[in-house]
C-alpha cells in the first residue's frame, strides 16, 4: 500500500490478491474541502488484473488520478 497526493486529494493504493494469484487494482481517495471529509473507493473492472502487486497499485493510482481530473473538469 502506498499513498500519493494529486490536486489536494490523497490516493491510497489498496490492490488486493484475487483467486489465481492475480492482483486487482483498488484505490481509496480522500480530501478535506470546506471542513468536510470526502472519500471514494475505486475498483477496476474485474477483468483488469496483474501478476504483481506493484503493477496493480500503479494502475490504481493512474485510475484515481483520472477520476480526480474528470471530477475537476
């Protein structure tokens, strides 16, 4: 698990091991705006898996950054 910041949001990669020793990308994003705390749990499609945890985490962070960019536009 790693933590990254993007545009004020905290991104925590939480990829998990699925059946068959494959890794599924997952990220938890959070921000405090205007005195309120917001969170969003992001899961990749079940068909998106990786052989290594690091690769799944990298994908999860990219997925979260894209969500933040879309949210801000």
